């Protein structure tokens, strides 16, 4: 069996994406100044989902554009994690193909759990050195593009990640959808319109040109709570 076949066969984590979206399908304003617009209930929902995940994953621009730590949040959610049979604090995984992630980002100021960075051969030696100084491990997975299948097998094999929660942004989500690695999409639809042709959306990357290429999803659940809709989509059972 060659290394490609081994990667195909190796166990992957269950991958779920959680995003808040406006009624016009945006995840931030066009100038990226506003990206947090859900209710307090939506924030609680995010922390509850984190409490079911071994690791939280985010793209470089999400991590270095807002002051977030990707952690489990207050004590009640850390207790919930323990009750769910997980480590008290989730692992944190950041994707930065060129290594452009800001080593001064807020996330690195919070050392409660390991921070892992996935990158590629495009990252210069100098950038790798900077990131290695702030992360617990920097993993090069691919020369130009990240091989997420290989990266996720590594996360499962080396770090015991069975459930991986991706929190965007659109660039990272897009790569995971394309690689066929997303098992569920949790979407909070917020009653707002941001407009703006260049405002980011759930999956921002190379577009599918034909209907036949579109990624099919099935609705798993759909609930109105307060003034928001909480929806869960899943990958069709056979794909
Ligand atoms: N509403 C919500 O729920 C929500 C959630 C998250 C984020 N957001 C917002 O979304 C915006 C960020 O989204 P975004 O799409 O610009 O950024 P992003 O996905 O967070 O990060 C993009 C960066 O991540 C790395 N990356 C992503 N996919 C990659 C791949 N396939 N291979 C290699 N590297 C990859 C690259 O880093 P390098 O440049 O280093 O190569 C890329 O520039 C922000 O405004 C954020 O606040 C909203």
C-alpha cells in the first residue's frame, strides 16, 4: 500500500463547521470590520458545540483579525467538556498556508491548551521560525496547498482528535468542502442584511461553475429560537 492509499484508509475525525450568517448569506461586512453579529444565545450555542469537540480549527485571517482565543469559555463549559468525556480544554488548530499568521495574535496570549499550526512548503524559513516560537507544533502538510485529509489523519493519529470543529472563515471552509471533509454544517441565520458584493460568505474560494458540481447537503434539523434560525446540514449518506 503506498502512502496515498494509507492516507485514504486512515481514520479521519468527524468534521463539523459552525458559522453565523446574515439573511443575505454574509459572514462579515465587506470591510471585515463586523464579523460577530449573532445573539448571546448564538454565542452560547458556539460554546456548547466547542464542548463536544476535541479541537477547534480556524483560518489565519479569522484568528488574526479578531481577538479570539478559540478556547472552551467559562467554567460551566469546561465542566460540560469533562462530562462529555473530553479534555477540560480543547486543542486549537490554525491554518496558514503561507505562514502569514500574525505571531502576535491574541490566541497566542492564552496558553491553556496546545496550539497547532497547519502550513505548507510555501512558508519561508523565517516565518516557520516565528510560528514555531509561539505554537506547540507547526506541521507542514503539502508543498503548495494543504492536504487536509493528511493533516486531519495526523490530528487524529498524533493528537487524538475525533471531533474537529471548524469555525471558518470562508476561505478555510471552502477548502474543506472541496476536499469532501465536512460531515456537518451548523448555521445560525441572523435577521440582518449586510449587502456588499465583496462581503465574505460561508465558502469563499474557487466557484463551482455547473449545477452538477455543487456540493449536495441534506437538512438534519432546522429550529427557530428567538429571532434566529439554527440549522444543521449534513453530507448525504452516500457521496
Ligand atoms: N460569521 C462567522 O461565523 C465568522 C466565522 C469566522 C470568520 N468570520 C469572518 O470571516 C473573515 C475571514 O474569512 P477569510 O476567508 O478571509 O479567512 P480565513 O478562512 O479565516 O483565513 C484565510 C487564511 O487561512 C489560510 N488558509 C485558508 N484555507 C487554506 C488552504 N486551503 N490552504 C492553505 N491556507 C489556507 C490562508 O492563510 P495564509 O494567507 O497564511 O496562507 C488564508 O489566507 C473575517 O472577517 C472573519 O471575522 C466570520
